[in-house]
C-alpha cells in the first residue's frame, strides 16, 4: 500500500521519492502485521476509497488514514488478556494532537463548536503503557462522533470488548467509520467527513468466530446492531479480517451485549 500516489507524469526525482515512499510503506506494513489476524491487515475492497490513503503504525494499533475524508478508515488492534489487564491499572490521561505524519489530516479547530466529540477508533483504555496510550490521542485515530454515542453505547461496547479479550485470551479488533449519507456532512475548514455510523469488528482465534458491532452516529439514542463480517464488507467496502476464512466471515457470532457488563474493566 503506497503512502503517496505518484502521477504518471512525475519527474525522475519524484519517481525516486515515490519508490522510497513505497519501500517505507512496505516496511511500515510489515511492522504493523503483528496487529493483524492471520498476518493480513484490513483491506479496502472499493478502489475509489483507496485514493490518498496512508498507513500509520503505532505501538498499540495500526491505522489507515484518508486525505479525502480527513479521517481514519480503520484502526487495527491485537488485544491479549495480559495487555488488557495492564491497561486496567494504567492511569488514563492524554490530550488530542494533530498527527505530523499525516499532512492531509484533520485539525484541532475542525472539531471546535462542531456539535461532535472526538471519537477514538482505537480506545485509549485498551493501551497497556503510557506511550501507546498517548498515540491514541492523535487525530489520525479520531472521527467526529456524537456525544450520545461516544459517551454512551460506544463506551459500553469498548468495555465489553475488553472484557471479552480477558475471557478469550486474545482478540483481533478493527474499528472504523461508515459513510452512507448523501450529501456528506462535514465539519471544520478541513471538511472532515462525519460518519453515518461507526463499527467495531472482533475476531477470536480461540473460537474461530468473528462478528461486528455497528452503531448509528446520531444525536438521539443510538441504535446498535451485530452483523457478520461479510455484511460489513458489503456495506462499507472494508474487510477487517482478510486473513480469516470466508466461512468465518459469513457466519453470525452473537457478540456479548454491551448492556451486560460483568466487571468494571
């Protein structure tokens, strides 16, 4: 996956730069693969969505960002029982900041007075150490989310997934936005796309099962559903787990209800 797309008319020096960028991107992808189920990071299945994308690898998650939507398109994590337990004992702190690696990204003032909160894709509460937690506050990990969703059902889903990671021993988790509204609402001078919904895909290697939480990004009480990975791919153009069998992607897994939390993690 190229960090930057070079035009056919680029000069020789630009071509060399593009080759270096592609090589750097390949190295970035290899470093991120430890976060991917089956060693395969999520893939974009719709070519038009691949325009102006960049892969960023962090301590605790990998993220694909878009210079078109000015948001991340997905964030991938590998949660283990040990990492979640360590995260539970870490003091939660952090401030949002603009990601200097992403020239086409959103800016802090895009969210000011927008009516939307800054919603994490990879949650800060998933991270087992301060460095990993700090990186989750980069705007490359953030989408506009309503307060009703971000502070309500979505927070409960994040806690539920951490609880599930404790029980299963490990989980692969991919989170992203969906854009289904036309015309597309945006915020700020950057024109940051506002998702119509956000989703969180979960794969348990122990069970060989996968499922997806999907929540409407609305200002009233949000509606959340559970769907198959195959349904998510068809509706969003993102395959969170290309490294798992098609049969697993097509099989429904009834994930735990976020209304039923058996501890405070």
